[in-house]
């Protein structure tokens, strides 16, 4: 077979049948995809994996020796059963094969090999039924090559029941044998500075090392290569954006009049970020800026000042929010901040899908004619029927709640509009470099004066079930002082498994079960889950029967209510007509009620760290001290409990972002760019590899600044094309 390249299709090398198996199991389609499926660890031929610790029901790969083989007729059906006992010196395991007597020919006592299958149990004994296996050399050959192979590492790959580790290793070997020269995307000076291998050698040594000591340098090389290619792609995208021309939007009297009427001074961070945005809006290319800041740090005010600068030249701004509740609140908040003079002039307009048809048509007409210079909405802004006269600025609130296609659809409604992305979920530095490397990042850390602060406590029901009753007493005590409270659950109706479409999904790392707590009344283990489940419906029912809540006004809100009803409830709560609001996470972002003092989060371990921090930020926003009670049944020491306790330990969202990253790795922290088989990180880990990412970033910036189209760096250009691909490149363009 002639030599092949990294971009070659896998089926052209290993055949269609094998290629289909790999595509189905891992999404692998090319030679590079396969060679980027790295071993997770290495075993030695003399090393026996402990059989005693094999997990029941899990697919495993073990190294063991055949002890005995028996064949017998089956009692209840025709045919024979081959039973093979294998051992690692500490434990034994049975392999069973039905009607495959020929197995006795090669599975003879003393033969050693790799065995893979799903661990089952029969009559109290662990077994592998019909495992796949690969035996080491026969005894004579093995004796001759013992010294040469004794320390030869065996790569153990991420595997499935259909694609065991040794099949991956065998296929990788076939590919490496015919792989031609590999052009190195990492420049020679960077490789030399870090003492790295060339790309071809690194691939050979990570997949087929002669000894374990070769692996570390191969990993370092490939980790730097991954970071460098990704950073180069991000910087190249930034250069593409800067090659576009944008309409300059200089500030004027609108912004001056607004600032003069403000009843307070901007915080130092608000002023600094505002100056950065002001410069961006008069630059020669479209602004592409991410503003991150704590809950309540004043990001909306910063965005509104940018909208006023754009409006000065007749331009329009579109602000897209993740929920109807938040969009409606943004419009009210913006109108209130603009005041009675500027609000009619700029006409902030709400445009959402659940507005009555006549109201929606009127709002769409205002946007299309340019009469509304500020348009706030949800996904309705993305529809083909929504057009703008002169869209100059796109503001994306809580960008992690929108897909790249949705962001691009809004951006395409203008001619290279400026883009401002807001997030109250602080982003760790390494994640910002890895995912948002093509955006300019601004941070608002300082908080407005006059905030009373928040105290957070964990109510650990696994150890102290009686605290559940105390939670409701505390809520009633706060209401008795004239204050208001939120109670948040993960579901609308736990009994019906009804979840909120507008609420974020439960993070992947959240533990789905916990021990039941029988002392909790009136509910225990819903749907056989083994733990108490709460929804908005169940909480409202509980409070309706609670003596302390007899005179307390309770209401509920969730994403499945009609838009007008949700808005009416939120406004009633803001006016003080409702004492306790039971809600899903539709209240996670942006809801601002200064008199709300208490936030109770039931099943707090079902939420991510950033969600808990966001929800907590709904209270303590005025002069009233905030109280947050995190109710959980998670066991002490569990990952779920660590997450809840981390939130209780600090109010610093930036510190929590780093804790979150440490607890669960990148996961969904990386967002759209890192989703999917091709664009997910392979060896690189943002929680661990800050130094690698930073070094790659500096080197990539220099290369792209000198050669934006990479005409003098064809290997890097090709690597970006293979690594990022057309789909991911489009995602980068839309981020």
C-alpha cells in the first residue's frame, strides 16, 4: 500500500467494515482522527491487571494468563459450553463461549493475553461471556523474544464493547506502518525552546513506545501541538474579523445626557470597560468583545451606554436574552434607566414569540423602520420576519445559553455589526484563552456601593433531616420582617418528570441519585429514584398546608406558563404583591427585586456551581441582607456535596469558576466551540495546562501577526483545516 497522509479517509486504509465500526463507536473518519485517539494508560506484558477489583456490568480490558479449559455439553439446550479460567495471580475470572469448541485450540493453559468484555455474574462468580481477546506470542516464540518484549508497554485505549482496546492498537499499528511524512504545524523555534519532538516521532512514541519513558515527551509534544493549532485558529479568526470594515459609531450628546442624569457614579471597572467599548465602536473593524462580571456588577448599564453611542448615528441595537422573563425585565430596566426624556426618543421595544400577534407586529414594524433604536427579545429576534433598518450593535446576554447558529442569525441581520457578549458566569483564564481567544475580554470585578451582601448556608439533610423544617421557618421569619423570598427547584412537577424548557439542563457531572431521607415530610423518593424529588408543584402544595405560611402570599413561575402570565407574576413580585415566589431557574439571570432577602434552592446538588452562584445573586441586591440556603441530600465527601459546599464557602464568582473547573474538568464549560467529536480537546486540559496554552498563545499570535493567511506556514494552515474543519471554523466565526 502506498504511504498515506493524516487527511486520508480511514476506510481507504483499513477497509470499509473496520472504518464503520470506528465511526460508529468514536466518530472517527480519518487517519488523523484515529491517531488522535490516544492511549489512556499503558500496561506491561508482565503486568497483570487486578481481577479482584473489576467493576460488575462495566466493559474491561485485562492482562491475564489461562489456567484451565473445560468443554461440556449444555443441559437445557443443544451444543457445548467452553469455560476458560484465567488468573492474574491474585484473582480468577471465567470466560464462557457457547458452541465454540474450537477456542480450546489456542486458549491453552499457560498462554497469556489481553481479554476484553463486559463483566457479568453467574452463580456468584464474575465472568466474561464471549469476550474478544488477543494472545501474546506462542510459547516458543515468546521464549525467544522474552527479553525484547518484557518491558514493551501495551497501550490501553478508550474502548467500547464493540471496539476493544487491542483492536484500536492493531488498527493504529496498521495505519502507522503506512503513514507517510508528517509536516509539523509547530514552528521549529517553538519546538526547540520546549525540547519537543517532531510530529511524526511523537505519534509513533505515544502509540508504540519502546519503553514507558518515551511517552511523557510524546504527550508534551502533542499537547503543545494541539494548543498551538487551536490558538492559531482563534487568532486567525480575529484577523479575519479585523479585515472587515465597520461603520464607526462615535459618541455624542445622547451618552452625555444619559451620564449627566445618572444618580450615581460609575464604578472604576464600569468606567474602564466603557472606555474600551467606546474606542471599539469607532475603530476600523467590528467590535468583538466579551464582558464578564459578577451578578449585579452593572454589565447591563455598560451595554446600555454602548447602545446610546450606536444610537447617536441612527444605528439600532438588538439585545437577545435567554428567557421571556429576562427580556421583559431588560426592557423595563432600560426604560427606567433612560428616564422620561430619552426613553421616548430611543423607544426600547420588546419582541418575543409569546406576545399577542398585534403587539408583535407593531414591535416588528418599529424594528424594521428604525423607529425603535433598542430592540430586546428572545429567539423571536432570529426569525426571518424580524428585520432592522440599521443594526449596528448585537448584545448577547448570557451567551452560553445560545448556540452559534442563533448568534450568527442575529448578526447577519446587519452589515458587520459590532458584537458585545455579556456573561455573569466568570470564565477561568485558561478557558477564556482556549474558547474565547478571538474575543477581547473585559472584566468588571468591583460592585456598586450599597449592597448588603449575602450569607450562604448548606442544609445537609443526609445528616440533619430536621433542618428541612427549619428552612421553612427561616423563610417565614424573613417574610414577617416585610421581606420576600425565592424558592427554586430543578423541575416544574417532579412526580410527572416535567422539566422547564427554558431552564438550563442538569450538568453532566451532577449525581442523579442520593440516599432517601425518610424523616423528610411529606415527600420521599419520587419515581423510585431513592431520594426526595421536588418540583414547583410539590413545593406550592407543601406550603399551602404549612401552618407558618397560612397568611403568606405564595405564587409560582416557570417556563411553560404563557409569556404574559409570567411577566405579570414577576411584576407582582417586584411590586411586593407576592411574598414567596416558587420558581424554576427561569429566575437564574437578571431578575432584580431589591426587597428579596432569601433564596432557598432545593436539591442544590442537581445544579452546577455557576448556576448556584447565579441564583444566589438574585438576593442581597439592595440594602436588605441576603440569605441563601442550599438544601441537599448529597452524602458528605461526594462530588455533588463538594460543589454545594464550594458555593457556600465564597461569594467570589471568579474563584468559584476555577473551583468548578477543578471539580468537573472542562465539560460543558467549554461551550459550543468544544462540542462534538472533532472539536473536543484531546490531550489538552484547561484546568492543568495553563502554561502550555499561554506559551502556545504567544507563539501563535506572533505567527498570525506576521502571516495572517499562513501562506508561509502551509503545515499549520493544513492542521487548522483538519483540526477545526469547515463546521468548527463557522462556529469560530459566530462565537
